[in-house]
């Protein structure tokens, strides 16, 4: 077995000192921030959302109080500083007090998405040695309580399944009810601001998603600046339309940016226009964030809605490339300002600025948050033996970045870290970009093995491994193919075991789904082929094979 690597690769001492001296890292934790916010904003509304059928509306004081009391309850269960807790909550208001309770304890939430299933949750729990899994009873007709119980049964480190009871009526088994955890507040020591606050998930390109350790200091900096760049004020209302655990609605500027500004966060149970428009109208939402296919759907629905959307001021679009044509439609259709955002859970986030000329807003994905974000655009030559030679200004190249809120290593992934970062600590984003004279970046493609399915990231290798677990499958390769709505969708090429009756596409799709994976990873199209194209002499690499299949698609 290889060395699992450290839990947290810190910044070199001299760089950390510079980030402190520049005022980027302020030595403040999320718990302390919430205390200050509660003092400053008290009875103003911090959170609005629905749990089951009930609408909840919590002030800053109430959010703070709930976070304190949940921290005490979790402490009573034995959750301690440095422990990992797999968190899988849909967009319910409880998301915020739970996350801040863990922040105050110094325990690390592992931000699973509602779409994740057994294979992903087991991986997160095993990889992190999580002590608990915290989820909802049921969501979109899926029994999360049963899944949590199964994962707790399978993974030895998981001592507790904690379930938010929304009244869905499923059996909670031996789970601890979240509502029963509220206890008298405890005096807890403040965690290290330069230590890990939580683990975010990478889109992944090789195998299962990697875990991303983010610190209080680095993440707070990106949240604070995002709130400013997106023009958040006390009277702003942010709608979390995408799943709040994702880095985009969490922090760009997201629910955390809204909190930071003393604004209100509204949790939308779903991202669809009908659900969201009702909330935009009733809560007078001023700002939200969408992936491009959703933005297109909203722009279309806005033309025929009876809802009053006039409160909307800014719509952020990111997660996948928003082409000029779609970009040009969004502002007029929703009568708001478009802000493009190109971010990544590993760190670097770029925004077009609210006072940028229209041309930049329509044709670029923005420029970095920080003057201290270092960006290099390098020769995308051989991804396995990169020269990292910088290209001419304005030319296309692979994006490398380093800075005050970009990680220096994935969690327990020494081997992967050796290639995911340059020797001097730049993160290889895997994105192909062009950078203009203003520093604005245009995303033109990617060098990483990943399919971006309308903002949802799929690692081909992960899906191939699931397909190859089928006894009738000899080999499989997954690539992205163009899709009118999603930008890309996944296509799996499958070579069946010779002689047998080959499995069909529908059988294989069901097989992958039933192995317990997020629905967005189930291949959209399956092509059963006799053999893969021969791609040169000798052993075919997966990368070469996928490249040959991609060129055959065009
Ligand atoms: C093209 N590709 C983009 C964009 C992300 C804000 C917004 C998005 C994310 C996110 C995020 C893109 N145009 N506008 O974390 O804080 C692709 C790139 C990138 C990868 C990161 C945030 N915006 N991408 O999407 O960690 O390939 O974060 O490297 O999920 O999404 O994915 P993820």
C-alpha cells in the first residue's frame, strides 16, 4: 500500500506569512464569524427554507443559537475536533446550523451531494474514517435514512447515523434524530483558523472523487471577497437553487457569502423554474447562481411566468461554459445583470465584475478574486510529462494556479498530489484557457479526463469501473459527447465478453444505477461495440483510447 499522504498540506511558512500580512487570512474561524454576525444582525432574517411542509424563518440570533445547541448535542454523541462527519443534506434550512455546529466543534463536514448514493457515501466514509453520517430521512422519494444505516453498518468507523426527520414517514431505524440533538450550549475551544474546516469534493478525473481540505482562513477570504465582488448587501436575498453543499452555491458568493454580508439565504427545494420563481416572488430574491442548462431553462420559463421576478438583480452562471449566445439571453430574459463565474472546489474562483463592459461579461468567465491569485497558462503538451512552459500572452494553454485560497494537496492522496500539483505548488486545474490583457479568462476546453455534464462532473474512469463489474463486459470506455442542453453528456463504449449474449444498453444503465451511484453518472448513451479502435502500436492507454473514440464521434 502506498502512503495515504497527509490530511492537510499546509502552505509554505513564507507564503502563509504573506497571506496574513496582506490581510487575506485573518485568524478567524467560521464559528467566531457567526457569533459576530449574530451580534451585528440579531433579529434580521438569516435563513428561510422548508423542512417537510413547514416554512422556517430563522434570525441570525436563532441560527447562532441552533448552531451552539447542535454543537453541544454532537459533542454529547462523542463528535470531537478533527473528526470527520459525512454530511448529506438537501436544501433544507437545517443545513446552516448543522454546518456551523460542526465548524464550532472543529469537526469536519464532508460535503456529499444529495445525488450521491451508496458507492460514493461508502467511499467518503472509508476514506476519511468518518465517525458519523448526517442526512435527511428521505428526499425525492429516496430513502436516505436506510442508506445511512447501511453505510454505518458497513464502515467500522461510523458510530452514528443522524437523521433530520422531515416527516417523510420512512423508518428511521436506529438513527439519532437531529431534532433530539439540541442541547444546552457548551463552552468549546475555538479551532485553529489555519486548520481544516471541512472537506469539499473534487469533480474528479481518476476514479472516485478526491477530497479537498479547506481551512477557515482560506475559505473565509474567498467568501468575504466573493460577497463584495457580487455586490451583496444587508438587504440582499440569495437563493440557493443548486444543492447548497456544492462549492458554487456554498461560497460563490452562496449562502456563506450571504451570511457574511448580513443578508438572507433562501433554500430552494429544487432548481426548477417553477419552484424557484415562486420563491423569487415571495422572498424578493435579489441574487442567485445557476449552471448554464438551468439558466437556459429559467430564461425560457421567464417569458411565460405569471410570477413577479422584478427583485432579481444578479444571476451568476458557472460550473460549465456559458457560451456567448446563452450569456446574451440571460440578462434580457430575467431583467437582471449576468455575472459569469468560473470556479473550482480546489480554490481559484473567477468572476466577471458588475462594472465590466458587456463584451467581457458575455465572452469571458471572469478574472480571479484576488490580486494574489497566481495564474499561469502553459503549454498543454503531454499531460503526463508536462513542460509547464508558459504560452504567449492571449494564446490557449493549460491553466495552473496558486494563491491564498487554492489548496496545496488533496486529503490523503500523496500519489495523486505528485501529479496534480507542480513541484512549486501550482494546482493543475486541467482547464484549457485563454487569458486576455485585462486578466479575464476564457475557458476553451480541458485537458483533464472529465465529462462536464451541465456543471455535474463525471470521471470516466469511475463509470468505466462500474461497467466493467458487469460479468458480460470485457472492456468499457466513457467519453463526453456534445449535447444541446447539457453541453456534454456521457457516452459509454462497451466491448462485451465474446461468445455470450451481449448485455444491452438499458441493462447496463440499470446495472450501474443499481450499484448505487449518483444518477448523473449513469451513462446517457451506451454503445455496445465488437472492439475498440486500435490506436497505434503496443499497449493502448485509456487516455489514447478515449481520444480515438472522441475523434470518431466527430
Ligand atoms: C467553464 N468551465 C467551468 C465555467 C467551472 C463557482 C462556480 C463553479 C464551481 C465549480 C465552483 C466553469 N466555464 N464558468 O466551485 O465556486 C469547470 C472547470 C473547473 C471545474 C470545477 C465555484 N466553472 N467550470 O464548478 O469543483 O473545469 O466547481 O475546473 O464542481 O468546473 O468544478 P467544481
